[in-house]
């Protein structure tokens, strides 16, 4: 792990295209600003842990119930043709 | 009953059983890499991602567009490269459903993305995960 020290408003640039800025330091809380292309995923570490937890909860050996999704109509209703 | 068929586009669309290989497993289940994707009659569009070596264990999954037609997950360039996806239509998505009694939710932040030709997949964290729920509610469960 690369360890750097930065002051408020200073930045780190990753891969020449991702910029991390120290926006504010408030006691124990550091506000970080990240500029990256939209297709670069940037997530708090917790999201991986949350998904792990969700996966663990989802694993099952009981297959008796599944949700029921509302049926989508396959064909638009044909309006009744009035008698001539 | 149906033997694993060689992976082709037709197989993934009409086959009722397919073996899927996840080289990285699922988050929290990294050592389990081989699954059978199967459908129980009457449970469409839901499918079971069943552990190949322990058929008693499975995840309930659903193609997300059946739940949310406007779902627009952004798959990162790195995940696209890892999966060998060339066109968006190369990807099949299955999102994990959690059953809690009669309430069910689906994880829209971390779909399982499968290359329909290689049948290799990965659970990805979509780049726009912040805009979707980990516990998106589904209609109440019914006895199958």
C-alpha cells in the first residue's frame, strides 16, 4: 500500500485520470472528493461487505416459495369493434 | 435430468439447465465456483443457481429487467474485459433474491453477469450502484 500524507485541498492522482482530493478534515472524519470517469467504479469498502452479507442471507436449502411477479400482458387488448 | 449442453446462444435461451462457472465465486463464497442454473416449472422468470457439488444449496435469482424494466446497470471496463463481453447483448444478468418469510428482496447493486457464449460469470458491483437498492422489494412470496 502506498502511504502519502496530504493536507486539506491537496490531491493525489491515480493512473493519470483519477483524482482524489482531501476536501475537509474534521477530527476523525476526512471528507474525500473523487474525480473519475463515470465507468470507473468507486465504492466505500462497506458495499462489498454488505453484498457478502446479503449473499450469505440469500443462500437457501428451501425451494418451496418464490415471489410471484405480476404477469405482463403479451398482446395489447384489441378494442371491440362496434356493430355497423 | 437434462445433461449439461455445450454453451451456445440457443442453449442459454431455451435450455432449462446450464452449468455456469464463476472463476471468482460469489462475494463471501469465493471457493464455490461451479453452479447449475435451472428453472423449476411454474417459477419463471425466477431461476435457481444451484451449487454443483451440493445440490441442496442454491441461490434464487431473477433477470432484473423482469423486476425493473428500466434497470440500467453500468458494468465497468475492467469487468467487461474480465468477462470477455463485446456487445451488451453478450451479457446475461441474474440478481440474487433473498427470501425473508413472505417478504422477498432483490440485490440490484451486485448482479451476476454471465457471458452467454462462455457461460463464465462474475458477481460485479455496478459502477452506478449508489442509485439502486441492495434490498429492492418484490411482491410477496407464494407457495410454488
